[in-house]
C-alpha cells in the first residue's frame, strides 16, 4: 500500500515481443559492421579453441607410440595464446560498440523527451523519465551487441562441437545431447521470469529517481516540515522494492547459469561410464574418449554464451519496453534548434492577440477551464488579466505559447491561428516570465542568455540595468560567471524574478507575457520594474497576469475573468464604476482571491 507521498507504480507494459525485437534491431542496425567484426574475431577465437582437443588427441596418440611431442606442445601453446589474444580484441570491439549503442540511445531519447508536449510531461513523473535515460539505456549495452555475438558464435561453436563429437563417437553424442536438451528445457522456463523481475526492478529504480527528484526540488520544505525521516522511509521502500526484484532476477539468472555446469557434469558422468565401457569393449580408443571428454568440457563455453544471450535478451527486453513507452509519448513537431532573438514574420512590430470563443479543458474527465473566452489585444500597449484564482488567467498564456491546444474556438496571433504558425517561429516572437520564475542550475550569464545565446555584452549590460540586476552583479564575487545553484537556490525570490524578466527582455520579443512577474519584489524594485514594463509596452505588446492593484492600474486595458469566462473589458476607471467584481477587488488595494 502506498502513502500519500509515494508514487504509484506504473502500469504493466503493453509492448509486444515483436516491437521489442524491432526496437533492438533499430539500435543494432547502425553498428552492424563493428558487431560483425567482433563476431568474426570471436569465431576465430572459438575455432582455435576447437582445435585444441584435436591437438590433445594427437598428443596422446604420439605418447602411445613413443613419438616426439615437442611440435604438438608448441602448436597447443600457440593455439592458446592466439585464441586468447583474438578473443580479447573481439571483446574490446564489442564493448566499445556497446557504449556507442548506449550513447546513441541516450541522445535519441533525450532529444525526444525534451520535445514532449507539456500535457505528456505533466502526467509523467520526471524522475521516472530520467531513470529511463540513465538506467534503462545502460541495459542496452549487452543485449544489442554482446548477446547478438554470443548467440551467433555460441550457436556456431555449439553446432561445430557437436559435429566433431559425432565424428568421434555418435553413441556418446546421443547421450550428451539427451542430457543437454532435458536441462535446457528447464532453463527456457526461467527466461520469462527473468524479464518480469528485471522490469519490476527497473520500475522501482524509476520510483527512486522520482522520489529523490521531488525531495531535492522541495528541500527546504522537507527540512522545515521535519519530514526527513518520512521521506527517507519512502525512498527506502522504493530501494527495497528494487532490491527485492533485483534479487529475484539474480536468483533466476543464477539458476540458469548453474544449469550449464549441471548439464556438463551429468553428461560427463554419463559419457565417462558409457565411454569407459566402450573403450573396454574395443568400440573406441582411449585417445578418442579423452578428445570427446575435452570437447564435452569445451561445450561449457558455447552453452554459456547461448544462455547468457537469452538472459541478456530478457533483461534488455524489459529495458527496451520502458524506452519504447517513453518514445511513444507525444512530442511537439519542430525542426528548429535553440532560438536566438526573435526573427518574426511580417513587419517585426508588436504582435496582436485575439481569443475567438475559446474553450479548453486539460483532460476530458476534468471540468472546463475556459468557456467561450473572447477578447482582442491590439499591437503595442499593456493588457492586464485579473480575477479570482482559478479563473483561467495563466492558462491563456499556455494557449498562446501552444503548450496546450484549445479544444474549441481559435487563438490568433497577428490574425493567424497559432496552430498554423511554425512552432519555433511563434515562440521566438514571445518572451515569457512564468509564475514561479524558474532559474536553471548554472551561471548567471547562462541563465540570462538562455533564450538569446547570441546576445553581446552591450545588450546584456542594458538589460541588467533595466531589470535592476546591475547592483547584484557588481556584488557577486564572480559577476555574471557566478553559479546560482540548483534552481537558483543562491538567489532570493525577488532576484530570481528579476533574472527571469531580464532573460525575457534580452530576447527582444514582439509579445511579452508576464505571469505574476513582480509578486516577490520589494516596493522599490517593483516600482522600478513597473516603469520598465511601461517602457517596454510602448515598443511591444505586453500581457500581464497580476493581483497587485499598482500593476493593474498601469494597463491600457484590463480583462476581468471569472469561472473561465471574460466578465468585462475596460480601463481601471471604467471597471471600478461598471463591474462589481472588479470594484470589490480594487477596493481591497490588491487583487487577491475574491
């Protein structure tokens, strides 16, 4: 049973075996030449190993006839050294290729996950997605290279060994094959159990990442709440779950691996008994029996490779199914790279915004957020959106940015439906300051230039002054190169907001979206930034979601929202007189929840 803070386990995989095979081949295909080269080296090493029992038989025959054995000993030594060297080289080639497979899988998955549609991200645990990139891709290392080669070389070596054993003594071969088939059938039953246990273990690892990501994201809250022990217990339960399933997988893998030795030992005893009787009866020679026994022990390696390949496939298929689930999440269609300063279509002036009878809900099973929202915002000037919490103000910005798609009506920018805009071009025209003003781990400079990587020092300097960050930069020991910490933990709330505003201004947007952008500023900085926003509004279109009356009264027009509808539109003076809700909000001197 899960606690309120625990992440529920994900649903069982709906990925078919055929899809897994197809995905494995997709990862394997670009590396076929390297894998083939590694396989050739492995086959050469296996061939040198097959020659050793034949050389040993010749050695025994020469000893029986009192002939010199120096040449045979040299050949045996050369075969051992040569086979070891070739197998070592082949192993390196395969390991290097395996790392390349993991790299390619991670790059592909990261590129896809960073293009996920926002609704997909919101219904998925970030920690679990990170686990699929870091942990699950690692399991591809063996299944796409080593297991392929192990299956190929192990299968060929197994067949070749059986053929040579058949030439030595068909009767003893029949005894050996009977034992191997009997024990091999038991091993086959274990394989699905290995896959199931591995998948549950990887899911538990994903839950560990999810819980830790949540904990480090609210570290101060955990400490202030005295919740360290409770959070530790949640992580510990996920870790124990991963351990339980990991141990279960290890148990089945150990049983599968030990069955190889059991098969060979039982075969050895049977061959020794039956073979000894055949030597005593003169049906075969002692040298043939010794060579047959050497071949029997040599079977350990190809059988081990086949079992290892089957085990690796079961482990890898669990990881592949989780990767396929992540790849099945819906992504935004965009071919653009990182956007620099806006390069909009048309005349490059301020953008106009129109909502035409827009309705929206986050999911079909949730109530509507917008119900027939309509308003017009001309180019240039500031428009403020006010209303009680939950009225749908912030969602307006999400629809403009196309984080979400309207379920009805149209959202127009410059008279063009946002769904018809190339996504990169649309967003390159917009500067967006979110409600929580996120600051990324890294330096202050990296955060400022995040949306405008080509900005020069002069542009950065101007924005620092406008956002009143110049004094902060002068105080910092390393200036713009100062590391701001995880999520800007080394900055105050007001400083993070100013960084977010500066980042948006540096992009020189045609449309600036400010969602509670001054809520954490002191009175002096708020007054200064209000002047900056008013100045920017003379050059571009500014949309503001605000609860502070001091910000709202500067707007050229105010849109009052309530319960997902536009209640009224006008100036501050008009709305105070003409709209009861706005009058109540304004009378409190701050626009908080009605």
